[in-house]
C-alpha cells in the first residue's frame, strides 16, 4: 500500500508543490489526526493522480502560518506550484469528507 511521504524540509515542500500533490497537516498529539490514520492509506491508494505528503505542523509552524493552516488535520492541494484546493479546519474529518475534497480537485 502506498503511504504518505513525510516532508522534512522546506526545500522538499517547495519541490513537492510543483507536482499534483496533497499535503496533510497533522501532529502526533492531535486526536482528530489519529482518527484518520486507519483509512488515510486507502485514500492515498484510491487517488493515484496525486502524491500525498504529511507535514508535522509542530516542525513547520511558519509554513502553516503562511498557508493559513490554523487547525489540524487539514489538507492543502497543489499543482504546478499553485494551490488548487483547501480543506482546512480544526474539525474531525471523515473518510467521505476527505474523498469529497479530493474529488473537487480534478
């Protein structure tokens, strides 16, 4: 099964933004982030048009501020360096809600 690629540097993030990518902003301490772990791999597997990345918000606070990611878990999608979609809030997200967001990107 495919999985999320962890972003470890701003340079890696900037390069990933150039492709069709979806970023999951998360944190280890976030209960709503833990909630999506059991099914996020299936979402990644079902949406092969995009590369999925995980960003630990605690390691990239300034990036989160720049992207107005104030709540987690949140998703921001890019294509050719441009934001093509945002699913950003502090609310728990279901498998159906995440897939519906990805469906709007195409």
